[in-house]
């Protein structure tokens, strides 16, 4: 009985991970926009660059969203001025 030997083979070991890419890379590949991880990475890089450019250009084109309020001292002086 002492000369028993066991050989384990890797093909019978359970697989806990999957080969599918995760995160946004996997999402781009599932949508069919890219065939491999490298192309999906380039697509995501392009999306990130476009988002940064839009964040810079849109406020310049459409303005910052309004005027800043006037200082309170100037408002008080205008309101307290005698009318003629």
C-alpha cells in the first residue's frame, strides 16, 4: 500500500475565473464594437478624450451658466440711494 502514487491533472481542476474581459472593456466587446481587448481599450481611450474635450469646449461656447452676484455693499448702496 505504501507504493501508491497520485497524479493530478490540471484539466480536472475547477475553474473559478472566466476568460471574458470584465468592466468597460468587456462591455465594449459584448456590444460588438471591438473584437479584442486592445481595440476595446483604444475605443475607451477615444471616448475619454472626447469627454474631456467636451468638458472644455461646451462651457466656452455656452458660457459658465450665469453672472456672479454683485457684492452686498454695492446692492445696499443702490437700494438706499435717494430717488429724485
